[in-house]
C-alpha cells in the first residue's frame, strides 16, 4: 500500500460515521440505544498497534482536530482524547502478541477509554448531562459492540496493508 | 513499563493538558463567523458527505419500509377519520384568512412580523457523538443562509443555524445542551404564558421549558410555540406539547417538560426561515456603526 492511501482510508471511515448516524438514527432511537460509530478511532488504533506509536499519535491528533472542527463546537476535546487513546493503546500492544482476539480486545479497550475521556470532559464543560448509569447501559455497551464488529470486519484486509506499509518503511 | 512516566513524558503531558484547557476556553466563547481554514475544511467535508449520504439513506430507507408495512392498515383507518375533520377546518381557515386580509387592507398594513422567506435544504450529515446535537445541511452562504436563522421541519421548529460556510451550514437542534442554546417561548391558551426553553432531558426524552410563573396554570397537552421576542426567530412556530409540569427546586418558578412536535431524530428535509422585515435592533446597530 502506498503511504498516501492510509489517511484517505481513515478519512472515508471518518465521513461514514456522520452519514451512518444520520441514516440509521431513527431506527436505533426506537430501541432507546445510542450507538456511536468510532470507525476512524478504531482504524487509528490499528495504525498505532501495527505500524508504530508516532504514526498513531500523529493520526490521532490530526483526526481528533478534524472531529472537533467538523462535528463539535469545542476544539480540544477529541484532539486530546484521540491522541491519548492511540498512545496508551500502542503502549499496551508492545507487551501483547498481535492476533485477532488481542486486537479486538485492545480496540474495545481503546474505544472505552475514548468514550470515558469525552464523557468526562463534556460533563465538565456542561455539554452532557447524562447520568453515569444511563451512559453505561444505553450508550457504552451498544457502542462497544458495533465498534468491535467493525474491528473484526477490517482486521484481515487492513492489517495486511499495514504490514506491507511497515516493510516499505523499513526498507527506506 | 519501566519508563512510562519519565520526566520528559510527564512534562509533555502537563503541557498538553494546559494547551487543552486553553483551547477549550478559547472555543467556548461564541464566535459569529468561522475562520477561513475552518470554512474550507467544512466545505470539503460537506462535499464528501453529499456523496455518502445518498447510498446510506437508500439502505436505511429499505429497512424503514419493512417496518412501516406492518402499521399501514391501522394508519389508513386513522387518516380516513381525520379527513372529515380536515374539510371542516379548511372551510374555517379560508373564512378566517379572508377576514384577516380585509382587516389588513383596512389598516393599510403591508408588512408583517410573521412574514418570512423559506429556503429548503437537505440534511447531509449529523454529529456522530450524540453529545452535540448538530445537523449539517447542503445550503450555505452562497444560497443566502446566515447565522441565527430559524430552521423548521414540516412538523415544527427544530433549531437555528449556528455557523455558515460557503456551501454548507451547521444547524444546532433545540435538544442541544449548550448554555447559549436558549430562547423564549409561550404556552398557547387564553392568556399567553411566557418561559424559556433550556436544554433537553435525555431520561424523559423531553425539552425543558423553564422560568414559568408559579401561579400560571398549565395543563397537559397544551401546545408551546416560539414567542418571536428577541428578534431572532419568527413567532408562532410549533415547538411541542406539554407532558409534565413540576415546581422548580427553589419553588419560585415552574418547569414544564415538552415532547417536541418534530421528530428530532428523523430529519431529512428541513426549511430555513428568514424574516422579511428587518428587526428593529439591527437597523439601529447599522446606524450606530455608520
């Protein structure tokens, strides 16, 4: 895979979040669940685990800033949370062997960290007034399931591409 | 993890927390217009969103059709019953409209505060984390959209335009919990009862209608509309229906819970309203600037 293709792929995931929420929200609301896709975050976690920490951190900062500018009103919340999540996850992944189960687990842990960061910061500013029990049952659990499924779906093709990219980076 | 918190990393962490707080503080104050790079980013993202939303909507529409087929018979019967009522109301409406026109002609009044220009727009995306309740529409500065314009769906009032770039704009829904997202409204009835809409209660899935006088008597099911005070939104836009009333924590005012009349989760086509008659304050401001 060429180096330039990677940010483009993550950008596709990033834009599809907004479109999917807009298209499927009427259905999930009848079930009273809040399913939040964090596709770009999951892909950045893969980059942090399989490429290297620096790339994960840079993409986390970049797409965090993009999320802040495009999808929210306040700059800084996602910028900080996504970069920190990518960094922490890549530290964990150094001590674990990379296979499907471990990657899935780390993605879920990463999305959980992100959700808690954003929930905490937004509660601090006063944007969210959801109670912690509602947050855990109605938001966190369905969100983790959807993002876990997404991680399984992209695991084989995406990791293959990332490994190829890593080899080309080593050669240079 | 031997060097997880070495000195250098600790300093970087502290510095980034300071930057975070500074950024949040900077962006929390309300800005009237976006900076140029922000506009460029929003426009290019809007372009890709326009490509994406169509296939996504088609897939979602298929599932919706399946669900709707079950309720079709029931709905048909209900609509038939409504049809008779409609004919009666229509005759009444025509009559009232005619008297209104003749009265206006007598008064020689041509412009009205309630006149507004309507622009239709399509929703191309939504803020994916549901802390922020924003939708994005495919009309922008090029089409004459300006910040603070009211946005409605066919069922009722849904929000206001917060910022505009060249080809797309952001709409803040009334269910957003932002502190600046407040506006005055009235309960329809024999006497107008005033209050302000202040945010959303996710547990009851209802809007909070606060600062109502203690002795005001409100019944369940009464309709709440925008007041038109404050010179921002046009008056008489339907917001919702009262479902519950309770006294405030201190007991000086009352709080009502409103069920929004528009389905805030299912928005595809919306209308942006512009007041035809310039508000008094704006013309005053312009004079001051001159």
